[in-house]
């Protein structure tokens, strides 16, 4: 049972919810700024091109067109940016490297004039050979995506391999040579998919006194502030980033995309400039890295995993963005939540002439978890061991250092597995024609972090919380308000949460990795505790007591006598006639750890177990998900309804890449299904017939009240659980996603496929 | 280049408006840009996502597909017109909040308008009718189950005591219409 009153562990109505149901919520594209001009990107319709000449004269002759901004108009050498490698130009220079890479920005009085202007810009270009598959990018004669001079010290600079991440422990070859092992080796592919937030990305910039103001649908306003300050050589204090709540983000809105170009245009024109992308442009701005993985796993006859030998090639796209980190961090826990004595994981980030991939819910884990969990399933089948039993046999228990030198297992993960198995009825007979599958997944939480919060307890006992997190739908505002309400003894609707303005709200590193409840939550909690300490001094003075005889906690002042006073009473008396307020400052810092491959051990793990019951229509290849059970270890659900919504949202999003979503390319590397007509995401008609989400709560997380981060876990295991269910139902194993009706139908026609390199020793 | 405009008349959320519109402008552009009613959202612009859904003479339409001149003389209801003038939320709006049918909220104006139209046609919709009626409205946050529950609550016509919003099983077929909200609640 969960109450609705706003206390910790209750599910009050979403803070900010009313504006979202009345239409009053202002997303970026809804803001009107006086005198704003409109911008449109100019692109060339090929994956890779040499730009010979850009002629904007015809465009400039059109009514309303004010500016055709090209690389030549920008400071030289071309300013570049990027959260990891500084490799992305503000506008394409010399070459375009993916379909959609902008060569110019046209600015005009109206949106239509900007569109007409963009269409009138003449771009002379020559299409060049493009690489858009792993094999193509690694071919001996492959064109180089990146100019080697951008990474002069990198021995791989003359290849399209940007980086290789190796994680290893134990001796894989020695383990593989052991007698009596069943060794299963399989290859899997994971497609390119896009975030498809319903709000397309949007940006605006305007001169602001001596500096610049930037509006963006960004998840990390402070990071954007740093990027723009660097590019414009302005001090941070002269770059003000407004970040209205994004209309969905899912990782796609973490890092700067076209904000720098818009800033340069606005500064040049001395006027506000806005650029609202179309959905098609958004498809060409963000996506998830595709992946080809090979997994070789050895099992003992009783189902213990003796070794994992994993190789994964992620095709990351034309610029690094955050994708190399996605590959490194996503592949690091690829051996799964199991105690495995020997592991070797080699993951490569491969450049290609495709849309730069970026963070996307799950951050590199879903791609590889699909391959590893499916391989475990195949091993269990060969051994004749139950899929739940094989997992429980190998599963890490609390405290186990299942990844040496990393955070030990931090939850009662077994409870989640048992709960999922019970809810799907694993031990009950399956209805005829149905099949069941189960999969586990873990994801490392944040490895570093820095969040500040200011909380102001106002004279009447109401409070304002300042938090630099972006509320993109996950409900951060509500959770922070719940924390402050609980600590300061205020009703929930007396708490306001201010976000999204770098001039007013203190620094937060980022909104990602399911970190905000834990890291910013702890900062908010610390700010409230700072206020409590001041209240304690006040109360002691008022009562003529020693401070040691007063405690302030859980929204109340308690005296040694056992008497309890409402905070408001102490506050009003303490502030006196002038009123005023008490201000608290909270800081949550997770420092980098020298020598750790991820620069820090994760603050927590997200653990999930997903079980699926499916049925296949043999005539059409259509898959019906009858039951979908998702169980996450969340430590403590501060807001159970929001936890459930995040888990269900992740589960359904996972069904997207599992059953229907993928970019389709033509022979030249152009995306053939740009936009909502030909790229399908789950609708109300595609839901599991029964969807059930549960949380395991043992209050054993590092966040406030024992919470852990959550919201990505439920996506990690959808594909392997669904494919295992399909295999269970049909006897057919499919190792390429998505499991579209056509692919399933073809697989059924072909019949069961023998493994590619299996065998017993 | 002076643009030709055509005068049209619309009743928007109960208010009669005369406006001169560009002949090629969609109803969505006129609502958002000329009338500054930005509740209706822009996403795909090809009639696939439903973020721009409004009611025209009671029918739910994708405003991105309708030319404003085609709507001349029509009665248009947008999300801004759902609550009563004194600000009281319509039952469907309250139900979305109560059931948690809102995450980022970007799709929600469209969802609300489709739900409103659905309930007008089927005051007590079955699960299948809800799934079909809402199929044109994408929600990437995927709060579909909560939206269905909200439609169930609004159909039941009462604001239930939500004290027991539990861990939530959504038994598909059984979870229809007026029964929906009550069922999800007593976990
Ligand atoms: S914007 Fe109209 S249906 Fe998508
Ligand atoms: S609530 Fe975010 S898209 Fe529906």
C-alpha cells in the first residue's frame, strides 16, 4: 500500500503535474522570446561527402533571410567540442561525415523563410564512399572517418577504431582447456535505434548583456554552459543556460549538439535565434550505438560458468560525443551479475559515417547483455538445466566481489530473481503454444559525481529547493520535494523545486546514470540537515537548553524531555520580527579513483530480472507478449508509483528495440526510414497483455533512506528474455534484433539453427 | 513577398475568433503561432504521433494534418479548454494526475484530447476500445497503463480514494473500463 500524502514512500501527484495536464507547461519550443529569428540546418543527402563550395547568395536574396552561417564564418581553426574528445566541429568543415551533418545554418525572420533559405543554399559536393557497418569500417581499404591529426598520439589513428576497452581477470584460456566443459559460442547483433523523445530537440540563443543566454532541451545544463564558455571564450558567469524540463530525453539530450552553431549565429546577428529540429532531423542527431558481439562461454556440467570470453564491436558513428564512454562503461560489467572465475571482455568503439551515437537508457549495457544472457540461455539448454536454476547457481550474493576491485554486489539480487520467477509462474506449466524466458541484467551506477543543492526554509515554514537536475519525466522534482517536506516538516505543496537556470541554481554535474535520486537526493538531504542544525541552535537558545539536548529530525524538533515542537514554531520565534529565512547548503561529491578503469567504482548497481511469456503466430511471425514481469532492486522506493512508471516505461521501450525498432540503410549508407511513418515505436496496441513491475526493497542503497538509482534496469533484459521465450515456444533461436514478424517468420521457415561453434569437451 | 491571407472564423475553446491565416498553414500552426495556444504539441508533423491532437467539431484530429482554412467555421477544443474557466480540472485531467498518467508530459495534451473523444464515444470503454482509441498517440515515456487507468477512472465518474496505489498488476483483458481504477487500487 502506498499513500498519496507526499511522505517518503508515498506516491503523491507529480510535482509540476497540473501544468502538464492543462497545457500550461512551457517546453522550449513553446517559449516566445521577443524578436527571435528562426534557423534551419543545411545538410547534404549523403552519408559522406567532400564539400567543394557553399553559395548562400541565392538564399540571402530571399525575403527575410538574414544570415547563411558556414564554416568560413566561424573562428579559424574551426572550433570543436565534445564531452570526451574535442572532435566535433560547430559546422561541418571540408567534409560531412554523416547524413544530416550540417554544413550551414540559415537564419531568417520566420520559420518558413529560414526553410526556403536553406533550400536555396547551393552546396557543391562530391559523395564519397561511406562506411556504415562494422565490416565496412574495419576493411583494409576503408576510408578514415576521422582526420588522424585530431588524435596525433593515438596508435590507432590510421584506423576507424577509436578505442578498445579490455577488462580481464582469471585465465580464460586455462579455464577453457578444462575437461568436461560445455562451451557455447554465439554471435549476436543489436540494431541502431533512436531515442524518439516525443519532444524534438530545440535550441535558442540570445546576446545577454556582455554574454550569451542559451536555451536548450538539454539534460546537463552545467555541462552545456562549460561547452559554450569554452567555445566563445566567455567566463562561465556570462553564459546563462536555461533548461526547461525536457519532453523526454532518455540520454539523447545529455550533450551539446547544435547549440554552438546557434550561439555563433545569435552573437553575430545580435538577436535571439531559435532552432527547433524536426523529428527527421532528431533522428539524424541522436541514436544508440549498434553492436555486433561474439560470446564464448564455458559451463561445468552442473551449470557453473567457468569463463566468459566476450568481444563486442560497437559502431559509434562519426564523432565521439559520449559514445566511447558508452562502450567502455557499458561493456565493463558484461560478465553479468555472476561470480565467474575467468573473464575477458574486449569492446571496441568503431567510427563510421553514421549519426553520432550517444547515451541512451542503459548506456551500452543492453547491447551486450542481449548477447551474454542469450548465450547463458543456450548453455542452459545444452546442459538441460533450467534457465532460472543456472542463473541462481552463478548469481553473486551480497558482498561478493563479482567484478574484482569493483563495488561488491550491493543487493539481495536473488530475491528479485525468485520474485520474477514466481510472478511469471515459472514452475507452472506454460499454456500450449506459449514459451517463457528469463534474463538478468546489471548496470553500473555513476562512478563520479558532484551535486550541490541549496534549500531555503522561508519564514512561514515553506521551502524552496534548488537542484540542477533536469526533470525529464523521471519525476526528480517530486522526489526532491518529498525529501525536503519530510526533513523540514512542511506539507508537500509548500515545497517548490527550482531547476533549469544556471544563473540561479547551483552546479550539478549531470542528469544521467540514474544518479539523481542518490547524488542530488543526498545533496538536498544534506542541505536540509544544514537547516536542521541551525534550527537546533535556535531551539536550544529558545528553550534555554544545551544543544546536546535538542535533536531535529524527520520534520520535528525534539527536546531531551521528550517534548516535540513543530519546526515552524521554532522557526517563527527564531527569525523574529524581521522574518527572513534559513538557508542550507548541501554537497554530494563522488571523487574519481585513480587507477580504476572507469575512473571510479559505481555508487550502486541497477539490478533487474525480467521474465516474459510469449506466443508466435506461425503464419505471420507476429509475436504476442502475454506476460512481462520486471523486478528491480531499488533499495527503497521513495515514490512507488514513479518507480513503477520508470520500470514500465523502460520495459516497454525495451520491447521497441526487441520487436520493431531499427534504422534501415540503403547501399550508400542513407537511412531509409527517417521519421514516424517508417520507424515504429511501441503504441498502445503493442503492449504486453499483462505487464507487472515489482521492486525489491531492502533499504540498502547509498541514496536518501536507503534508495538506489533506478529507471534503466528494466530495459536491460527485455531482448534476451523475449528471444528465450520465443525459442521456448518455437524451438527457433534468433540472434539478430529486432525480432520483426518478417525475421521471425523467416526463422520459422528455416527451422532450428544449429549453433555456430558449439561443442562438448 | 507579401503573403496572401484568408480570413477564417474559429470557435476555440468556446471563444469566437476571426483570424487571417496563410492558406498553407495548418491548424496546428495557427493554434500555436497565431493564437499562442502552445498546449498542442509539434513532433512528427505527419499524423503519426498524436502530440497535436485537438477536437474539431467533436472529432479528434491531428492538427498538423488539417489546414486552418479547412477548419473555417469549426468548433475547436484544445487542451487549454478542458479545465473549467475557474481552473477546475476536468475529470479526465484529474484522473491522469491521480493515476500517474504523466511523465515528461509532452504527449499528454494529445493523449487527453484523444481520451476525451474516446469517452464521448464510449462512456464505458473496454480495454480493447481504449487500446484502439489511443493507438494514434505515442508516449515514449510509455505510461500507457497509467493512461488506460486514468481513462477508466474518468469513465467511472468518481475520484476514487487512491490510498492503495499498489505495485500494480495489469491483467490485460480484465482491466477495462470503469472497473479499471478500482482494480488497480486495492493491491
Ligand atoms: S505532430 Fe501531428 S501527429 Fe505528430
Ligand atoms: S509522458 Fe513523456 S512522452 Fe508521454
